[in-house]
């Protein structure tokens, strides 16, 4: 069982939750930029969120099913259809052998995800199927490739209402080891500034722009390289903040003013170019509580799915369904 890739956008890669435990060897986690989207796809198909999916950076492609299969689409909203019939996003669908799935450009957000029943069964490396292009692990999916699927009786005809994390907003942050290097006035200005996502962004990180002056730390030219992780906010020499994402480097010497909470990283990664973001510091206790609530919500996702009501006009084989079973009496 597989999907044949007839056409594909640039920088589309296979991603799961990434490979943890190799930071000390210079290898960052990688994995999906929007981990919440992986959990949403898993809930829609009734399968494990550990399975791999196709991450589409801004543009999808055209795919052909070789056998009957279940699919789901989550993350950034993209124009999509099966054999020319529009399909609902953030929902699970059935494909017959030979049917073609077409996914166009993102209309909200940056990263869309295509999930298949049983997950994409690409080759594992160090316990993960995630491509990590900056580390030369895996490669972008190309036209002519085949996406192997494990198969499985994934549920279809389901939808899930997703919180809006595709238009920027408030990102909650916690102080890092280097936050004290920024004076109080600079930190106050940082939280009071409305930033907008710049055009420089990839899976390593995203630049933020603002109309005022940059942000500098004391003695930042003498800062030694230290371990960094996704979510860290580095200030470059020009004072522009960069939010680091899954393929970020493992060490760096730019000062870090704060770290975005993991539960808010999906919102950060999905913020489109030009959208506004602001930062809000929270305490360690608040951060722990927020992260715990986020994990609890992931567990509850399967309970939130609901049937996808189809328009009869969009069901070409409507007459083949048994719409009435048995007999009814108008007198009972």
C-alpha cells in the first residue's frame, strides 16, 4: 500500500516526533514543526501519534493511491480535493485505488500534514523516520517517489475542530540562563513590542521584525557557546530575534532572551509571514502547569472527533447507499 507522488512542492519531508537523546552528539531533535498536527491526524485516524506523516511547507502536491486507504489532513489549511471533488480539511477521508489527491497552497499557516492509515513506513534512522535536512539525514520528497504506508483500518469520515494557531498571537515564554544579561528596560520593551514574522524562516528558525531598535545583551560579544533547544529566542548582532525550530543547531553564541514554551511552539511555527506576535513571560510553576494542561488536551483529542457530514451533492455514488433500512409506520 502506498501513495505515488506525481507532483510535490519544495521542502516537503517525512516527519514524526523526532529523535531525542542525541543533543550531546550535535544532533537536534528535528520532527514535525507542528507536533499538535501529528496528534490531530492520529486522533482522526484512530492511531498512534508516534507514526510518521508528510509535512508540507506551504505547498502540497498530487498523490495517487495504489490501494484503498485512509488518509487525514491537518495543520495549516490547504486547498485539497480527491479526483477534483473538494475535501474538508482537518478531517479523515477514504481513497480508492487509482484516486488522486491534490493538495495546493496553504491559505492559513505554514505547515500542512498528510497522514495515512498505519503511518508512512519510510526507513528509520536512530529510532525516527524524520528527515533532518541540515544534518543530511533523509531528503525532501520528490516527484516520482513512493510513500509506503503500513496500512490499517484507520477511521474515516471524521473531523476535528482545531484551535486557531495559524495567525500569530501571544507566545508564552520562560526566562533562560541568559535572560539576566538583558537589563530590565530591554526586557520590558521586549514584552511590550509587537513583532511580525519576517520572510527569513525555515525549519531551523524564524526571524521576527519590529519597527523599533534592536535588543542587545550586556557583553554579548563575550558570550560562550552553550546548548540551545527549539523554542530558544536568540538575538542576532542586529538585535533581531530568531525563534529556533526543530532543526536548529545544538549550540550557539548569540544571547538568548527567553524560551517559548513547547506548548506554544506549534503557534510559533504556524505564524505566517507578516503576522503579529507578542511575548509574555510566565513563571516556572505557570509553565509547568500550562505544559501539563497541553499534554492532557492531547490525550483528550480522540474524544473530540465528530462525524464529518457530507453534502449529498458531493457523493457521486449516493444511490448505492442503503439510506432506509427496514420499514416504518406512520401510525406508530
